[in-house]
C-alpha cells in the first residue's frame, strides 16, 4: 500500500492538502458534516444498512468517509457487518492519517482502531466492518475488482484538477460494479461527471450541496 505515498501540505496546521492536486482532503468548513451530507445522506444511509451491505469508494484519503460510515453503522444498531472497499492511488502515511483525523475528536476511538489495524496490504477487519484499500491507478484496479457495491462514494479530487478520476470510462466501470438499484453520491455537480453517470446507466439528480458548494449529485442505477 505504500508504493506511492501522498505528498502533503498542511493548511491552518490541521487540514491536509494534496501537493500533487493542490486540493484539500476534506472541507475547510466542517469535513465531518460534509461527509454526512454528501455520502451518507446522498446514498440514503443509514436507512439502507443491512448485514453485508457493501460500500465502495473512489479516493480513500484520510479515511474520514470510512470512519463516518462506521460511526453511523454503530449508532444505527444495524446487525452484522458492512464491507467497505476503497480505491486510492496515493495512500497516506499512517502518521499523516493520524494527524489529519485529530481534527475530528468525535471519531477518535474509531480512528485509533483504524490506524492500529490497517495493514500494509490495505486490509483491516473489525467486529462490525471489513475494509480493503486497493492501491494503484483506479482505471486499472477497478476493472479487475471482483466485487459489487450497494452504494458508491465518488470522492476523488476536484474534476478540474484530477479529470482522470471522473472520466466516462471510469463511471461505466463504477456502474458495472454496482448492484441493481445501487446508488452513488458525489460532492461535484460538474456536467461531464453527471453525463458520464447517465451514459453508464444511472439516473442522476442534482441536489443541494454542502457549505459553499451550491449543488452535488446523487445517482441510482436503473
């Protein structure tokens, strides 16, 4: 998992910014609230949680989305465990993850467990969750993935700065790895992203975004 680590700068001493993409890893306003709004609410979670529920993600970053989902799972009282698969080209070093996640004290116990258990192979098993972080170029790793997701978190860096993460071919691969009536959500409402999802077979709607973002996108595989 550590072949190509993320190169970081720190904004205000707390928010990691990708040097490669010149983009922060989470909202400068409230990263935790943004994750809940975009990815949980955007996928109608936790209402859909059930044993074996499968979530996939483009862009693991700090692990904030996984931790927010894990906390929501525990708070919901859902039975069994969920599965979380994330595709990440430039994994963050554990020490950097720990520093970034310190901004979210509500998640501290789960963050400690995540950092302790996430192995160099990108895998971790918990009492109520399994996590796999697949390192490498997602345009190669996603087509080779054997799984399917009930919900997708599309969380690559800004489409303007990282267009490869949002191309039509990749959105088609997302659709091929989605269960019927599965969902996807993303903070971006860029037209070419919505068209790519539509062409891949999703029904896409533009909805209110978080904070300073006017709109985001939600999608259902029809």
